[in-house]
């Protein structure tokens, strides 16, 4: 029984990796998170500094999880591949940025929000260097919005849903979708703070950025919520022991 389960898991991860390769190496010269050089130097440094404590906590969280449950490394790798695949599918949006799903909700629900900061920065670094998606100077800002702010909201919504005894899959959908939307609220704030409106300051500028993001990001957030539920259902079928180790099925939290 265990041998059959392992084979199924390996096939599942292989499929995820294949999808990542197919979508990941699509030309992306004109599609970015917040692109290279778009933010002033001071903002780049500030967002990078803000990310540091979260990254340290994320490293410690992953180290502890893998030490206690080594078998969950397969799920961790799959969560990282999921972030890579979804965040590589881009729809051009406001100048200097784009709309896309984040994929961070799955990792936040399974491993906790701090762990996702590590997964996210690895994905963003890879995309910035090899895929011209995002940038090294804007790595801190992109990490904070996609790999820190969004996952924390996702995790909070998921925990509230559990405490409210909402159907588990409905909770997963709400958490992933709202976390995705919050990522773009933070991105809009980052852009607005760097380029405030001359007539109304940061507030007016942020509303303008959100208005441009909304038509593409709202449906994408809904799609991400649905996809995350589908992945969770698959894991409940093929990786139940690992989910138990993480406390997902038994009711614990990470």
C-alpha cells in the first residue's frame, strides 16, 4: 500500500514539474511583477529589509517541519512548483507590472505563511534571473507582496474558516482567492507609494492602480481559489499520511 502511494506521489510531482517547465520557459520579456529598476533605490532597500525577519522565520519553520516529518519534503517541493507555475502565467496590466495568479495559498495552508516566504523568494529570484520576470532590484518588494503579505492573509482566512466550522474546501477557496487579491492590494500600495498622484497623493494613486488591476485580477483570484481546492482534493486522496503529519487533516496548524 505504501509503495503504491509513493509511486502515485512521484507521478503527481513529475506532472507538476513538466507543467512548470512548459509554462516557465515561455517568452516573458514584456511581462513582469514589479520590473527591474521601476522602484526608486530607497524603496527597494526598505522592502528588502522588511522581508529579512520573515525569511529567517521561514527558514527556521521549514527546517523544523522537515526535521520532524522528512516525508513532507515532497509536498514542500510540489508547493514550490505550484507557486512557480501559477506566477509564471501573466496577463499584461498597469505599466511596470502585470496580473497573474500567485500560487502561494497552497503552501500557506499546508506549511504556514512564513515557510512560503522562502518558496516565494526562490521562485522570484529564478524568474528574475532566467525569465526576465520581475527584477533583482525589486526582489524585496515582490517578495513582500507575493510571498509574505498574501500568504499571511491566506493563512488567517483559512484559520478563521476552520474556527467558524466552514466547509474545509470552501475555506481553502476563500483563503487562496482573498490572499491572491491582497497581494495585489499590497503591490498597488507599493507602486502608489513610489509614484503618488500629484493631485491626491498615495491614496488616489493606489485607487488608480487597483482599478487597473481589478478587471484581470478578480477573475484570476477566483480561478486560483478553484485550482487550489482541486490540488487539495488530490492531496487528500494520494498524500493523506503527509497531510496528517502537517496537521491539515487532524486539525492542527503549522
